[in-house]
């Protein structure tokens, strides 16, 4: 199905939308539950205010995105990596990430100096 310059409300439940391409699309405020979006491509998409429940996001690449205000609860983050990102105000279990990183760097620097 192709939609171009259309405005519709979609309710996708127990659906397979794998391989779909979303470009210059507003999906804000949606709720996506038990939906297969694997292999999809998303470019210039507004997902603000969306809720994702029971979703498999393994293998995702998230690049050049605004995740401010993002909340992640009860998630498997094994193997997740965050690089070259702004982390001011970001917390893990209530602890400021910038403080955690500063403490780690200070400890790491001390260990390197002791080993020299």
C-alpha cells in the first residue's frame, strides 16, 4: 500500500509491517503494540509522544535523533552502546551518567598513572 500526502489514522494491532518505509511521516502520539516493524526504514519521522510496549528493537541503529525526555523501563540493554552523544541530565537508576563517567575517568587516569 502506498500513501502519499495523505492524512489518515491507522490502528495497527497484531500486524506485520516489516520492511515498510517511512519517509517524512508524522507518527506522533501513536501506540504500537504487538506489531512487527522489522527491517523497516525510518527517515525524517516524528515519533514524539509515542508509546511502544512489548516491542523487539534488537539490532536497531539510531543516528542523529532527539531522544530528550526518553524513558526506558524494564528493558534489556545488553550489548547496547551509546557514543558521541549529549548526556547532560541522563540518569541510570537515578545516577547522573556524566557523574558516573567523570568518576570512571578519574579512577582510570589514576590507575594509568600508578602503572606508569
